[in-house]
């Protein structure tokens, strides 16, 4: 007899259990929950490709450390997260 494995899931941190995830969510892909592996994608994943430890992801508002520094140094457009000058 095989024992079924139980996988613990977590609520998607992008939407804080508001149940409004979309299929475009990089973490849960619209399922509202995900299976944690200890890492989450940076908010600018398309640009940097970094996977971030969950603790750091929450501390840095979903950014890897490099993107977090760019964001808080006002070098990213806050609407598109594209790297631009002039947002000082």
C-alpha cells in the first residue's frame, strides 16, 4: 500500500489572499496558491532572471537585492519597472 504524499501549499504573496490572481502571475499562475521551494522570482524577473529566497523576497518587496537597490535609488520607472533615468 502506498502512502500519498501531502504537499503543503502557501497563499500567493502577490495577491495576499484576495483571490484575484491572473494566469500571468509568475508565482501561482492564477491558482491562488503555490508549492513553496524556498525561492520566488524577482518582480523584474524578465530583466534580471533572479530567483530570490522567500525571506529576502518579502523584505525587499519582491525584488532581488540588485533590483531593490535600483528601485529605492529611483532608477526604475515605478509604473513599468524599466530602468530609466530622471525618476529622482
